[in-house]
C-alpha cells in the first residue's frame, strides 16, 4: 500500500498516489490527536444503574444441528429431531 503523508489515505500503486498528491495538497494536512485516556472512561453517577459485580462475563456458544436417530415409543408426545453440537465458544 502507498500512503499519502498529508491525509493518510492509502492507494494500490505509486502512480495513483502521484496523481492524487497535487489535489490533496490543496487542503491542510491531517493530524491525528488521541484523547486523554482518563477522559475516555465510562463513568456512572447513579450507582443503582451499575452492575452489582466488578466485571461481567459474556459467553457465546456456536453450534450446528445434527440429526438424532433415537426412536421414541408410540405414546411419546414429543419427538426430538435434531441435537445441538457445540463447535466453538468464546468468553
């Protein structure tokens, strides 16, 4: 990738970048300014809207359906068609 040092746009070839630069220099250069880390923290003033724990763990299970070959009796009111098989998870 070829990067314009003025606006930080990327280009696939040097030829395209060279044709872009004269138009880009008509504008002021871009400057990236990162905020102060202390100002970026999420803070609550209302304690009853916060979670009662210090951390909150979220888990996600990915699964696929496989057919079940179990044969139930003739008087069964439900019939299991597929079963969830876990293929991956993330915390």
